[in-house]
C-alpha cells in the first residue's frame, strides 16, 4: 500500500492541467462572446466538450472529435503576454473513461498511476507519438502566445488542442496572423473572444489514426472601447503558406461550404458579419 501511495504521489507531480469533459459548454460559457458558442452545425458525429482547466481554473474550451482524434475548434479570450510555457504534452483521461480523474496526465503517468494500457489511451485520442516523424507540426488551435500567465500557457499544451499542421504555415504565415494581425485587429478591444478551428481533410497520419485538416480557420469578436462591436476572421489551406483575411460572414459562408452545411454561425448575432 505504501508503494502504491508513493507511486500515485509521483504520478501527480507529472500532470500539467485538468480537462473536464462535460455535456455542453453551458459548464464553461465564459470563453464565448455573450456566452454563445457556435451552433449545432459545428458538431462532429462523436463529440466531446472539454472545459480545459489548470489548477482548478478554466482557461479555454475545446470541442473534440473523438473519431478523427483532432479538435474541431478551441475557444478562448485573447490575452497575450510574455511568460514561459512548459512544453510537455498531455492527454485527457476522461476521454478514456468518465470515471477517471479530471487531471490531465502525460501518457506515461496515466499508464503508471491507473494501470491503463497505452493502447486503451490511444483509442480515444491522439498521443504524442502520433506526430513523431510524421512531417507535420503539432499545431495549436489555441496558441500559448495568446495568454498572459504561465499557467494559461501551459494549459494549451494538451493534445486535445492540437492538429497536424503544415510546418511552413504553422511557423510563418499563420504565426504572423497569430502574433501581428491579431494584435493590430484587437488594439481597440476591451475583451476579444476567439474561436480557432480545423476542417477535417481526406488524409491522416499515424496509420490513419489522426486526421490531417484541409483548412485552419480563426474568427474573433470583441466589444471596442467605444462600445461598438467588431469582428474579423481568417482561413488557410493546410498545404500552403498563405492566410486569407475575411469578414466573419465570409468565413461562416466558406465553412458552410466546406462542412457541407446550409448555415454556420460561430458567434452571437451581435457580432458583425460584414
């Protein structure tokens, strides 16, 4: 018993965050403009709603596609800052079994603490080895650079927030959009709400386990200091180093086509589409 207790204490030192799998984003609506998440059109066949949490504090929300093993989108408040992040990749125990703890563990810690076979972990989600030697970057939907504390940055390094992204796009034009365009667009905003997503593609990595998105997209909405509402958007094909800036309405129409839906609504109706 003492050995088991020591093992659990040791394993607890390896977790970085907590990711609570919930029934809807009613449990963490604060990451969406006016507490309004995207409509039902933006839901995969086998979804998981995750309130991404670290040290009992929630930092963002993710809609995860269990079947394709990628997030459909992550939603967060844009609060950039300069802090160090711990680049340790974690997985979500509650995607394996709802009775497992909310604490997000590394694969190795989860194996040792709860005697869960790696194959069982891999059934429900992507793991770090899926990306190794794949030729694709581990692309953050919610980037750590959009957060202003070490804890909030660390929380983004969950594989439920990651998609296979073209390396050049991730490191050049998409990075420029994240770092420069977002800063310029939000300069007069009080609080900027962001949703970043991925359109599933027709290819995969790791022997078909993890879908490679065809497109990466981002939408943002904020109330300005003059109490006006501003919105903007962008989309990029995942095989090119080119980001197209759009209005929110243009992005929603483009996503409706890509997802094969009649309509897509990402934000509350107050957010301007033109």
